[in-house]
């Protein structure tokens, strides 16, 4: 536990920061950070002596990845709310994928429209303004999402011309730094829809992996990439015919 910290503890659907704590000429890895009863606890690879003066440093790539995902989630949630009247009732971030749960089922066309709007707001490079305020003011400012059980000071993250909601997460100063939002899958979840997506660097990494696999499959079937679905259908038909003998 530090008297002050630059590390974000896991919470609000966002993963924790990682990084290092420097002391006595050596670096001690910070593996995970969590909050417990108002205290921020750093799980380190090695123990540290109480009272030691240290320098804390976050892993910037990890922090920025999380900033891109969280800001992209705001933009996507706003798009579904604005275009389809669907509310985000669940948010979860993992190293491999980010999901939001919508309170109603949405169509493929609605998903495409929401993705398009989110990316338009990224390309517009809109400024973000995180601000602390009393809960009464926050209930008016956070027009998309506000928990009526909140009291005292609340933090509202507002995107100019776009989303505004209560949020404790980390974000870039402008939407352009998100890069892109890409939805990879949608499925029925309870009475609504679960949306799987990634933003920025992680989205590009996933797209490149998918494209490489697609190109290899297309090459194996001697097809163009855009014809791969016909090749798979042909193989399924051939397999079906062979099973008759």
C-alpha cells in the first residue's frame, strides 16, 4: 500500500494497471492492483519494507490499451442508446476481448449503424472532459447513465457532442486517440444482446490475425478472400455427399 499512487485499481469493468515500483536500485513488478474497503492494494512480485520511499511507474502500453477500450466503450454504448434506445447494463474488459451487455436484442443493421457512429465520433477527434461534481448536478449532466443510489461527489466523463455518464475509468483526452472501434461478434444474452468488440491497437492486432487466417484459408482453397464462404459451403456439401457412401 502506498501513500499515493499512479496505478488504477481494477474496477468498473476495467482491468488494473501493471508496472513497476523502484526502490533501493531495483525494480519490483506490480502484477495487479485492487481496491478493498477504500484502500488501494498493489500485488507485487516481491515484498517491500514498510516505510520505504519508492517511485511508481505504470506500464504505459497497458494503460493506453485500457484507455482506448474504455473510451471506445463509451462511444459504442452511446451509439446504441442514441440510435436504438438500447441501454448498456454490463461492461467487462479482458486482455482478449471487451463486451457490453444491452438490455434488448438488436439487429445486424442496428449493430452496423452503432459501429459506424462510434467510429465517426472517433474520427471527429472530440474532446473529453472528466469532472467531479455533487450527485445532484451529476444526475443532470450524466444524461445517458446515472446511478440514483450515488451520493456525495461523483465523476462524470463527458464527450463533447457525444456521451456523458458517471465513470471512474481512465480515458484519453480526445476521441481520436481511440483509433477505431470494431465489433467482432454479437449474441443473445438473457433478454438482450452481448456485443464483443475491441478498440485501437488491440482491434488492429485482432483484425490482422483474422485477416492472416482468412488469407491462408483462401490460398489453400485457391480462392479469393471474399469467396471463402463459398469454398466452405462447397467443402460442406462434398463432405455431406461422401457421408452417403
